[in-house]
C-alpha cells in the first residue's frame, strides 16, 4: 500500500512540475573580429560551399569529448546551436565572402549555380584528454571541384590540437573557437593562393 501511495505522489509531483530538470547550455562558433578586406579586384568566379561529410557523432548537436584515443563521448547538457558540420560550412561562407576575393560565394542549394564547388570532410571537433593536458582538436579536409572540367583542382587540410587552459566546457569551446578560426583562415588563404597562381598562368 505504501508503495502505491509513493508512486501516486511521484506522478502527481511530476505532473505539477516539481522535478528539477537540468537545462542544457548552448555554444556557437564565430569568426574572429573582422579585418580590412582585400583591395584587389575579385577573381571572376562563383564558389558554392557544399555540405561537409563527417562521422555521425559530429552531425549531432551534442558537444563531443574524448575518453581515450579510441573512445568518444557526448554531453547531453552541453550542445552546439547547430551541428558542427553546419557551423563550419557557415564559417567558410562568411570567411570567403569577407575576403572580397571572389565574385560570389554562397551555400549550395537546388537553385544555386557556381563555377566551383568547395566540399570536404570534418574529422574532428572535440575535446581530447591527454596526459599532458586537455586539448581542443579540429581536423578538416577540403577540396575544390571545378564544375566545367569535372575534376578536383585544389585540396587543403588542417589538423591541430589547441591547448585548453582549464577543465571546463567553456574553456574547451574557447580553444576550439581559436583553433577553428586559425584553420579557416589558413584554408581560405590557400584557396585564394590557388586562384592567384592559376589566373597568372
């Protein structure tokens, strides 16, 4: 009888909202503060930024952490505002547009048309627990596909573990932010260099 009463009280309390649920916290990545755009004449090409492929765990909005070299986990209460693949795609579009070096840059869609398609694979965007300290790992590979020739004309990759100053999700995200900014800047600079040398030939 006591068990029935206890269960009834629990259900009544649940219906009344007396249980305290832990609210998730959300994080997002953004570009570094803007720098002056290049004064050079834009290259007369249109670039479409395609969808990045990634392991299933990086197509989810939960923050990923490393338990070991071979084991990853996800945090139910710390989440990205959108899946990592979509965040990196958006940052690539923003960085390429901000550079002012191309006629147009846009996300791929059913109606978008472009001379080149920038696509790639996101391998890592997560915390890594290392004996030497916590690190924030960002690993991405990109390739530029020329629509006219039907071939890949440029490839670039970035892989780096950024040290994390203290053990907290916020500190990890801040280090991921720094790492992603450096990677996006390096890759888009390499892409611009390709068009610079290509147009000179």
